[in-house]
C-alpha cells in the first residue's frame, strides 16, 4: 500500500509490504525511515505483512500489521529521527485499514479508527499515549476500508455493505446495501462530506454524508454511480477536497481513470 | 501474500489440464478406424488419464504441496506441468504444450476473477476434484489418493476467514496479472472480449451473504430504524437460492470449475495482439531467478521418483496434438511471439558437482525414446501401440 501522510511541516510517502514499513520524502528522493517486520525464517501458515496507513494527531504515522498490532511512529518536523512510540494491541485479526478524523470530532469521539479482518473497529484518541475509547465488534464480515468524518465512521465490508457508525457511542446509524461484491476502497472529501466507494462489482458510487448538529441525525444519500466496465475496482480516491473529481484504478488495468463534472 | 496458495493453484490448473486432455484424446480421431480399435482407444484414454492423475495425487507430492510456501515462479510451475503431462505414454510437442498451458491458465484466471466470494475459490477446487474423481471412478487406489487430498483441503481451508481467502485470491490474481490470451471458447461464449479481458457481468445472483444493492436504512441514536431509501443502478441482481457445499460430497451450486469442454468444440487460442503489457512479462522471463533452479531441483526430485511409462517394445509414445492438424501445430510453434514463450528451464546436470549424480539419475529415469525417423504417421504409431496393449 502507499499513502501520503500530511503534517504541518512536511509530507511523507509511506509504503507497506511483506517486509515492513518504509517512509520517503514527498519527492521520493530519500528514504527517511524503515521498519522491518519480524519475518520467520521458514514460511509460516500465517502471512506476515503491514497494511493500513494513516497520519494522526498532526504528528504520528499509524501502520497496521497482520498480527493485529498497530504501530505508532512519532515523526519529527524534519530529519530522519522517526521513532516507534507505541504498539497498540487491541485487534486479534490482521489490520485492514486505519483512518484519522478528517473533519471536526464531536466531544468524546475519538480521532482515529482502526479496522480488521473480523470486522472489529477500534476508536482511539491520539496523543503522547493513545487511549482506546471504544470497540465495535465485528459480525463475521471483513471490514476492508474505513473513513472518519465529523465523528461518523464510514466502513466498507467484504459483503458489499457500507455501514455508518457513530464514533462517540459506537452505535450503528446507517446500513447501505451498496455493492454486489467486496468493497476495496472508500474515500472521503472533507469539505463536502462526500463518500466514494469502489468494489469488485466494477461499480464506483458517490454518496453524500450529513450530520445535523442540532438533531444529531446522521444521513447518507446516493449521488452518483459509475460503471467501470469489466474492471474490478481496486482503488478509488477523490482528487480534490470537495469531491468534485475522483480517480479509479482496477485489476489488470494499467491506466488511472479520472472522472469529473461534465 | 498468502503462503497457502500453491495447493489451490496446482490442483485447479491440473484439473483444467485434465479437462483439455480428456477432450483432445477423445476428439483426436484416426481416419478409417475400425470399431474394434474404437474400444481400445477408450482403454487408451483411460490409461493416460489414470497415469497423470495418479502422478498428480502421489502422497509425497501432495504433502510437499501443502507446506506453507510462496508460489513458484511461472517458469517453475510450467515445468511441473510439462513433466506431469509426460508421465503417461502420451507425448506433446512444444507448441501443443504451450497451447495447453495457455488454456489452463486463462481458464483458471477466469474462475478466480469471477468467484463471487473469496471463499468460493474452494468450491471451484472441489468442482475440479469432483470431476477428477469421475475420471478415475474405476480405480479405487487412485480414488483413495484423491479423497485424501480432498480431506486435507477441507482440513486446511474450511476454517480460514474471509480476509484470509481474499489474500489467497489476491495472491492468485497477481500471479495471473497481465495475461490476456484470447481463447476461442471464451470469445464464442462472450465471457471474454476481443481485447482479451474477461466480461464482468452485472446481473445474476449476488454472492451468498451479500444483499442485492439498493437499500439504505437509517437508524436514530437509540438504534431504531427511522427511514428507508432506495437507489438504482444499471445492475440487475437477484438473491441466491442456496450456498454451495464445502463437504466431501455435495452440490457445489457454483458452475465455475466444472468441465466446459465437450468433444465437439475445438479449442483455439489467439496469439496476435493478445496482451498490451508484454514488457513486464518479458522482463520476468529475461531476469534469471536465482531460486528457480533450486525449485526445479526439488520438483524434479519429487517427479523423478515416479514410474515413468516407457512405451511398449521401444515404440514412440502416442503424440497428442492440441491443434487440428500437424501443419497448424508447426505454424503455431514458428509464429509464437518471443515474449510469450515460456522458456522452460533445462536442468544443467553438469553445474553443481554435489547434485550431479542425483540429477543424472533423475534425468535418466525421465528419458524417453526419441521419435524414430520414418514413423511420422500418427495413425501408424497409434495402431502399433494398440496392438501392443
């Protein structure tokens, strides 16, 4: 996996693989840091890899691993002195995705969510020490991708569903039968609250999330559907913070497809 | 990547190979054949299938297969099937072997891609095994070997999570990435486009455990449903009737992995303009993989322990042609694009002194009589062979 991690004074490119985690300067010129995973000498039945990347708290890079542990790296404003500050061990299954709050978290809601193969979601508040605020147990379906916005957790599942959870209480607020196959990617546009979902069924959908601050109603509305004919969508990302344009990648596809307003 | 992928890759590709060989063996007709020889021919098909299936499910081979390990390289895997195809008295020219391997890999790639759930890859494997058991239903010894493998599959895979199956599926898809060989049976059935990419249908039953897309349910902060909404898309999905069986016997429901070849349908592949990203594939062939020779030594050792059938009376083995005529086969061999050649590794028996003796022994066991000049008539060989049975 690859992700840009934005901080007040720098941007890092973070890569995860079977060997571990690598961090590069944003122009790819130098490797700032690398962390090797403990790889057993003989291949074990359980695969070893790092998966799930997010920048959190203006200062940390969080990376998930196949053991369920989440590694928290403290990033200095410049230079290569990255340190492993904490290892969070609340998940028992391989981590699938990690997301940081992209809007304004309501009081009591965390600013980081981690997801795993069993569908379990953990909510954290970041800082010198990370605190577990809540755990949403999985229901047997893998949560493949997750986003966090204004205290709403949007989670995509292997059975094609999107579920919205309230970060503070851990309660389910919406359930969408969104796709006919495994959801591979979710992305959120923080300025508008638009949600993008891409799945193996070859469809990409744009949704509108909303949260009424007075009534505390959380809603999701379908905006747009795109069929990427004969392509299993593997990646989908908004290209601007308002969510007016987005890009899509797929299996066996050497092109990046970009979609925008007509 | 998953270290539990190789058994599924090997067994499914093997299954596809058997479907194709079975179809070609039955279809390859000899002009002017008498009814009496027709009986012997089916005996012959039976013998070839038996030998290959027996080799595929040999206990020590299956044991090694199931050990957690990374996938073999494309070259190493191709060599395994080369050897496997030749464990009977049947012989295949390079062109026919290339075509066979192309068909096998594209068929399994299609099945992996279209699996509704990641877990369904196991149902595809079971479909192949069910058919294999049918091929050798009259041989209790080999049937036992296959059942044992079946049980080991159930034991190893039935307990894996969806996430682990998705990792296996991703490992397989990476292995098959950028392969776009066009197969005529797929083109005719409209499951493959003329650019080599498979058609992904947006209709039909959704996977077991998935709901038909369209419904949005909203809950209030107390968890009570307060609103329902619908959205529509181009898709036209339906609810599945039942789940396939993961037991030793049962209705698999899924059709992927069942035999799609019948005797009357010829199967062709098209090479020209078949893949856009040849550069990456070609690079893989050129850069030598230091581990490849190591893998081959290991596999060669295992397959070297098999009883290799030597044709009776020093006659040449029966040569199977995957094309409709010898001229076609010849033409295919000459016109195959360089980038798509499999470049099967030849074991250099002279390289490492320590291994020399063992390798020579294995190679000696694998050696088959070269075709004698003058015995070019396919029909003659076959008739002579029949008389020898």
